[in-house]
């Protein structure tokens, strides 16, 4: 694994996935890959949440990974891939809370929004995101504090020389400098607003 994203969902992880792929350090794993291959990925991640990870199977064919479920296992992945570089995507706690509450957290609280065949995926997500510090039923202030706690925990765990704390609005320059690759002559990818999130979950995107 070249690059591991420790940033929570709704911190620009989909844009980062596209950027990593563009830089030739992919294919980059993201929750989208779990949605597209639920039969294989969901049991693997459910086992990881129960303390039985098989990272080689989970990341078979991938050179990097971002977003949940990956972000919930940054400690284990630091031990498993001691030479990987980590990227912690961040944004203001307030803006993250607003986006998370209207997308991922809303979906976690409403399994009835999904078809029956997606229930195992939903259960896995509840487990993984819960173990990251965000079980269902938390109020806004507790969620905000959980976000700040996750950022602090990543900073405390990953050695500074292997960690980039990054906002996707910063664009290519800090990312490419950290990864040691040239800056592409094209705009940085910016995608996955709240409408796109719901399209991906529903299979429209």
C-alpha cells in the first residue's frame, strides 16, 4: 500500500481518491468499492470490525485506500504497512458535522432507506463507523467532539514524517510534495457533494 487515508468520510475523501488515481498511486480503495462489490468486501470488513482483518484480501488489487472503512483502522494499518504514507483529510468540525449529519449519519439511522440486499452492508457500516467513535444516536456536540478526537488520535499515532494533514481545497501542491510526484497540469478533482453522495448510495452514480 502506497497511501492510506485516515480522514473520515465527508472530508473530501472521494476527491482524494480521484487525485491519488490520477497520480498513479492507485487503484485507490474507497467505500464506493465496497458498495460495488458487496459480496466480497462486506464479509471481509465485518470480520475486520470483529478483530479478524485480512488486509491482503481486502486490498487485493489496490495500491492505496481512503475513506471509511479504511479510516476506522488507521492504528492497525499503521502496524500492517509501516512504510505507507498516511493522509489525514480535515475540514472545520462545524462544516464536517453539517455534511456528515445530512449524509452518512442520516443513512446509518435509517436502514429502511435501503433495499433488503444492502442490509449486510449497512450493518457493517454501522459497526465500523461506530468503532471509529460515531455509533448511532449521538447529539451534534458529541459528534463534533468525536471528529476532533479522531483527528487528535491520528496525529498522535502516525509518525509526523509519514503523515500529511490536508484539506482538499489546498489542491495538488502539498499532496504532490508529500508523495514525491509531479504536479499535474490540470485542476484538482472536486466531487461528491451531498447530492452525489445519495446518488452513489442509490446506485445512480
